[in-house]
């Protein structure tokens, strides 16, 4: 269930209630107001019966009142015989009606008395809130209410659930209610062992934390049959949870792999296809990330759409910078790779310092569009964050587009021709200088797009690029220079390997082990996973 | 005397700077030391201890530049990981100095350095054993970088990893070490590194005389290494190394085991870097994982590039000049230094491929062509 849809549902419900509240509240207040006055006057020990009566005569509209009371923010105005909520923002206290949210400015601290609650009442209030939610019109509200109840089942809530269970139509809500009832059955020591064991077996298909806690307590039960059933159920749950933990780890591995892919895919073109070693590649990523930041600064009211502007903008900024670097520096160092390395390293220093001078050395916060935040909760132990999911998809999309550009467009044809045999391509009329500049611009532009994606995951600072440069070179070298598919495989292999090493070794040691592995791998297979064959391989 | 001159100048053109270099280096260091120790503080010729330490630091850098130049300028191996060997040598010296603190640390533990007490360690890790002996620590300062270089070089050169691949591998090596030494569990002081040193061989590290002595030792060792390297590079072995730089496959076809030459030269260079690191630490008083950072290693390359690779004297001049500029720049305009450094990388590679030492040759060649044209006209 996605949090967004849930939030939308709640918003929708609120709107509906808002429409109703004018009429219903007016009708209700006739019956509620005396009760509320009574509540305000009552001593703590007399409050529970009053609350029972309030619950009996009202529906969901009373929830704000109960919540305010639960938080200890409900106050009683003696003179008017009315209750009011006390709220606080930025250290300023103010009072507002709990039903209509109207701020009542004329009330002073001295006019009101706090309505005190104790732990006993708080427990009652929580259950009452859940009971009221259980009869809500929205299935998701009902389901959440059931799940909240799991940890604090008692006689009254179970009775409510038992009453509601047969008439519930939504499957999810019904399952959750069945779970709650099974939990109740399992924990009743006075029931027959066979019933309890059947309930425990039913529980073994759930991954809820509360279920696991209950089963753990049941392993200390007096009845040996129940104990063994609980142990079996726990083991079954543990197995399932492990499977999902594996999926979770795999997802994080894929996510890291997609980041590595994005960071190195531009390098796969400049270094892999063109053979130009560009140490300023990381700074192209950084420029992309800063472009995202600037675009957001320019359209602060449209953060959700800014990313669609940022992607082409980052491509242009980094791409143009790439063309500039190629024309001014790299084309003069043709065929001298070590000198190119040094010169581009100098450029990376200049770009870093330039960003430090313009934007300050501090990290900049890039906000995530609302449609990218949140997570996709598959079950209680597995939830995938949406931004990582989008970035994974985006990385694959960029990769596919790039492959198409290289294989199907005239530019791609020229790029491949020049990289395979520069002189022959020149003789055939290919403008090699122009192709070099365009290829380099393409690789740098893609690095800029990677920067847009990375700005959603990490802090945007002048050192952003440095953090990725060594990793991206490792990916390209590991995958095999001049082979885009190799880069894809290498990025995901390294990402998954790192994430699966992390639990046993810790993050830093995992990074070190992967580096050492690549160093050793390159000794064994200097041309990477997928070496180039034929004439292109020197 | 003439025999001595002849010995120094052996190897013709490449060795012609050796004698003047050694003479100038030693006379300047001796004069500066004397000016610090024997002149009154208000004399205009007085050299402050700060300057002495700074000069000592520069000489360590010069030694490091020699190490980089020996393999890059003479053998064409661009190592972007020489900072690792330098830092390993530095850590060996740092461990010795740490053990010398004894019970004068903050926690007063006679055996364990402060950071281990802080981490609640009960006994000294095995790799710290013996580090209280000066000779053993110095042996480690040479053996550990040398061994690492041997293993890495043996693996890399045997499987013929060359060019930019090798450069990136060396960079990954120093990056991996950087990450490792940042970890507290490694037992090297983590983020803070090793510092708060008190004395070396019983001499107080803060005393002027100790500083001057360290400076003099650095200068003498630099001179010795310079002469020895010059000898090695102008010998038969040096000729093979040059041949490998200019055409590795041709040298291999002639019958030389090029990988072995490269490995041993790499180890020699790493050992020099280790010595430079060991001399550096007592003078600056700290060693931390920052020394492993890839940017440090790449800065060393630019010293050599500025001075002129392929000439030992060029490496020394480059290291001194760039570091002097760095000291001045970071004091006046700290922000501008990285701009200047970046510009130096670009401009030197574009316009001064042979560095300052090559500039003279470039100018002469230009004047010759101009004169030739004039005489033709």
C-alpha cells in the first residue's frame, strides 16, 4: 500500500467530513455539549463513564476531541461551560475549537482549566479512537486502525472486532481483523489447546511485529503443544522475514548499482569509447547536481515539476562544459593519455574551487519532489523507498537511450567509426574534431543528468564528484573498456556485492574489499569482464 | 678532487647537475642551520626555527618528488598512489614516536597510546610490537612500503597493466588505504592519526637543536639518495629502464624481462617515498589518514611535471617551487591556491611538457630556429 494513496484517501475523507460537519455538528452539538460540560466538571475517576456515553452518541467527528484529550491539550472554559483545545506553535500558545479549528483569541490562560487524564484513561481513549476508526467509511483507515490495535487488544476491542468481522467486505481489512482475532484466541490460556494451535497456525502467515512478540511470549506457555506450535510458527515467520530481508538487500544493491551506473555511464563513453581519460568527470556530475539546485531556486513554487526542467538543463550545462574542455584542452593532448589525465585533473580542481567560490563550500539542500518521496510498503518487513526505485528506473532508461543513440543515430555511427579507426574515418570524410567534441559533450551531459539523480540521494557539495570518480573508473575498467553492456553488468555486480558484504563487514570494509577485489581482478584480466575483440582491441 | 668530480659527473649529460646540486644543497642547509643556532634572534641573518622546519618539510617533499620522478620520468609509470608509500613510512615513524611518549600521555598508560586507552583496548595489537625500538621502526618504514610496492608491482607489471590503467589502480590503492586508516578498528588512531609526539631517541622534538638536526639529516639523505639514484639511472640498468619507457614491447622483444626491471624500480621508488615520510613526521609532528588522500598523490606528480620530469634536479626544483608557492598562496589568498594549482596542471601539460628544466632547451631551440631563419634570409 502506498503512503501517497493513503494520504490522498485521508484528504478525501477530511473533505467529505468538512462538507458534513456544518450540518452534522450543529445537530450533534445539541446532545454533545452537556456531556462535554459534564466532562469538564468531572473528577478523573468519574470521567470514563462520561466518555463511554460520548462515544455512544457520536461518530468520526468526535475523533479530534478524543485525540486532543489524549494528548492532554483539552481545556475547559468554566464560564462558558465549553471545552477548547490548547495548541502551541513557535512557543506561542493559542486556543481553538477542536471541531471547527476556529482560533479563539479572546481566551486567556486564567479562564481555562486543564482536563487531566491518567494512564488508565489514555488506554481507554486510544481504544475508543481505534473503535471509532474501525467503523470509518474508508477501508484504509479501517485497516490501519486494526493494525494499530494489534499491540493492545483487550476485551472491549475484541468484542467490537468480533461484531464487525462477519460484515466486513474489504478483504484486506477482513484479513487484518482475522489476524487480530486469531491473536486474541491464541493468547487466551483458558481456551482449548486445539483452538489455540489452529489460531497460532493462522498467525504464522503474518509478518507483523506484534504477532512475533505474542508468539515469543507463547513459547513460554504452560501447554507444551502450544509451545511447539508457537516455535514452528516463529520459525516459519523467520524464514519468510529472511526472504524479504534478502529482497530488501538486493534492492539496496540494485539501487547502489544504479547510482554507480549513472555515475560511470558518461565515463564509459569518454573513457571507454573515445579513450580519453577525464578526471573532471566527477565535476560534471557535480555541475549537474548544482544545476538542479539552481533550477529549484528559480522555481520555488513548482518543486514537483522542477526536475523536468533540471534534467535537460543539467545535460546542457555539463555537456557545454564538456565541449569547452574538449576544444580548449583535450584536443591538444591527443594520444598523450597521461598528460590528459593530469590536465583534466587540474580542470577538476578549478571547477571545484569555482563552485566553492560561487555557492560556498557548504552543502546545499535539494528538495525531493513530493511524488518521489515516500515509500512503497509491500509488507511490514519490506518497504522500498520511491526515490531509489525511480532512480533505478531512470538509470536503466538513460542506459537504453544511450545505447540507441550509439547504435541507431548518425552521430553514433560517426562516434564508433572514429573510435575504431580515426584515420580511416577521416579519410571517409568524417569530421573527427567535430565528432570528438560531440562525443565528449554527450558523455559529460550524461554525467550532468547523473548529477540530477544523485542530488536526490546525497548532499550537493563541491566534493560530490570526488566521491564517485574512483568508483566510476573502477566500474568502467571492471566492465571492460569500450563496452557499454559491460559497464551495466559491472555497476550492478559491484553494487550488489557491496551491499551483501556490508552486514558482515561494515560499510567501509566492504568498500575496501571491493576495491581490492577489482585491483586483483584487473591483474588477472586486464581488459575487464567483457574485453573488446578484433581490431578495436589495439 | 678531480676523481671525485669525475665520479659525480659520470653518466655525462644526465649527471652534470649532480655536483653543483649537492654542493648548493649542503651549503645552504649548513648555513641556515648555523644561522639558527649561533646567531642572536634579532640579527637580520637569523633563521627562525619555523623556517628551518618548513625547509625540512620542503626537502622531504623534494625526496618524494625524486621518488615519483624516478618511475614516471625515467620509466613512464605514472603512479597516482605514491602518497600511500609516503604515509606508510610516516606511520612507521609515528608509531615509534607514539611509543616514546610512554606514560606521559593524557591517560598515563605506560604501554598503550592514548587513543587505544580511549577505545578501551586492553593490550597492544601485534603490529605495534617492537615499534618502540628505533631501528625496528625505521626498518618497517622502509620494508612496509617496499613490500607493498613489490606485491602491487609484481601483480601489475607481470600481467602487463600499463598506462592509465595502472595510474587508476594506484589511485584506487591509496584510496582503499585511506578508507582503511580512517577506521578506528585498524589501530592507527583513526581519523585523528598519531600526534602529540614528545621526543625522538631521547631528544626533545620541540628543541631548536633537534629540529636543526632533523633538517640536516633530511638534507644529507636527500643528497645521498640523489647521488645514488643518479648512479643507478646512468648505469646499464638505467639505460634499460629508459628503453622500457620509450618502447616497452621493443625492449621485451630484445630479451629484457621488462616486468622485473619495472618491479624493482617501483620498489626502489616506494622505499624512497617511505624514507621521506619517516623524515616528514617528526618535523611536522602529526601523521593522519589525510596523507593517503588521492589528491596528495596527484599533487606530487605536478611538482615533478613543473620541475621537469626525466631530470632528477627538475623534480627537486619543482617540489621546492610549488610548495613555496603553496605556502605563500595559502597564507595570502587561501581560496586562490586551488585555482592556481589547477591552472598549473593545465598550463604545464599544455605548454611545458618538459617542465622548467625543459624550458631552457625550448627557448634555445626557438632562438636557434629564429637565427637560422635570419641567416637564411
